[in-house]
C-alpha cells in the first residue's frame, strides 16, 4: 500500500507540468475573466505602433534580497524571448542599483528601462508611501511617458492597485496577491491593467507536506505584527491547515514594520530562541530580517534546539541549514512567466486577460546534516523524492 507521504508527494509531482502549462496558458485569455476573448497573444519582440520603444518603470516596496533576484530573472526571461541583450548583471546590487544598471546597459530595439522612473518608499517606510504613490500617479497621468510598471513586492502591488493601475502593471515577488488584496482572485485581477502571479494553495501544500512528514503537534511561526506581515508569513494558510490537520500554532511577533531592520532582526532572533523551546517544529517564513546573511543563525538556533524546520522561501535556505523545503530551485521559471506576460502585453493583451496562475515545479530539498544533528530520520519516501540533498553547513 502506498504511504500517505508518498501519495502526497506523487500529487505534488503531478503538479509539476502545470508550471510549464501556466507559462503556455499565459498566451491565452482566462475564460473566467470578464475581459476574456479567444485571442492568443504572441511574445515576439516589437516596437510601439509609432516605431518607438516601450518605456518601463520600476516600483519597489523596499530593500529585500528577493526583489533584485526576481528583477534579474525577469530581464533574463526577456532576453530569452529576444527583447534585449545585456551583460551579466552583478549579483550584489540592490533593486534600485539593478534598475540603474539595466537603464545603462540593456541593448534593445524595443524596450527602454527608464532611469528616473524608479520609486521606493524608503526601506519599507510606511510614512513615505502616500508621497511615493502620489509621485507615481503624477508621472503616469500627467507626463504619460511610461508604458508599463514592474511593481516589486506587496506594498508596490497594493499601491498600484489603489491607484487603479493607470498603465499596465506586472506585480512580482508577493507572498499572496489575493490575500493582500492586490488582485480580486486567482482568476481575475479586478483591473484591466493589473496582473500578478498567483500560486493557489502554495503555502497550504508546504505545511501539509511538512506535517505529514514530521507529525508535529505544535508548529512555531514568527512574523511581523502587521497586516502585511501576516500575509508574508501566510498566517491564514497555516491556520487553515492547522484546523484541518489538528495541530496547534505558537506564534511570536517581531514588532511592527515601523522598527528599523536591525531591531527587527534582534526581535526575530529572540522569537526563534523563545519558540524553539516550546514547539515541535518551525515554519520559517518570509520576513525582511531573514536574509542570506541571517538565515544561518536561525538554522543554528533550531539545530541546537533539535527542532525540525521548513523553509517557506526555498531550497537556498535548506542549503544554509534549515531541514527541508518545497520550492523552485532558481528564479528562471518565475522570471520567464513574468517576461512572457510583459511580452504579450506589448503584443496587444490587456494584463487582465492573461492567466495569473502559476504552480511551482515540485521540488524537495533536504539537509541531511541538519537531520543528523536534530536526530530526525527522514522517511524513505522523502529520500527517494528529494531533488536536492545537502550534506553540509
């Protein structure tokens, strides 16, 4: 008889082709969308009808390592589709620096990354959001010299939606575009000029798999005490699975987004130390203080406490010491998805017409050294299904 774990893994593996299909389906209109037609939009590079280049702008929520990674992946996707050529983009640039690099170095007959069409409300500074939102509105509605905005992160997506998306807007790097009220639903963005990648049940799948493997009774959750913080940490999704699978959640707040990053980081580390003595397992969520330079410290706290951990963000954090994850290994799939959406918009599609649904390629990452340290014996099903196995760190 097939085990419950193996059965769940099989169902996840069967979802893998959906990622590629979702990219293909982005060429087609979504039948559930009120703007749907039967038209199929190509990704072929072309100029504006008057022969000029499409002008792109960039709106970023704050300084977060995922944003420049995602932006680089989108640009690589556009390059793959033939819209531009560009030298290798340095890996250590911020989002703002990456945009300036694109403006200076991208070679294209069809696209222009506009150097001064770039906005950010400080480093997640809520007090600056209204002024930045107004500046974007003025640029888009008065000067009217920007053809498309890449909105990176939840705040940027929310603010563009609040403005009514005056120009085509592609929202990237959001934990939950529906839950954060950027789009109306997975099937319909709610605005003709708005598009966001939506991954239905992504975090529910992660937590269900983790619970099936570890069989914990109490799960630890660390997040920022704000509506956005609950969205980043997928709190509603975790609460849903907790109710269905009958386990408890113990949470710890790192404070509000008004705190500077250094204080938020100290609070987060304190939360992980506190919860590690109270829970059977930890779901390590997205948080602005959890970066490639700090995740190792979180992993060490949980290792010393012998607490199994699951990385919401992906396998890079497993490589750095967390026990396991289920996510894409790189950003190329995501980048190509967004690049195809942009290409189809420039070929006549309304953003609302294009499918928003995207499913991660099924991928399991496991850190055997962490498993050894915490005394966890991985089920054979997991060992057989793991795509990435790490033995160090």
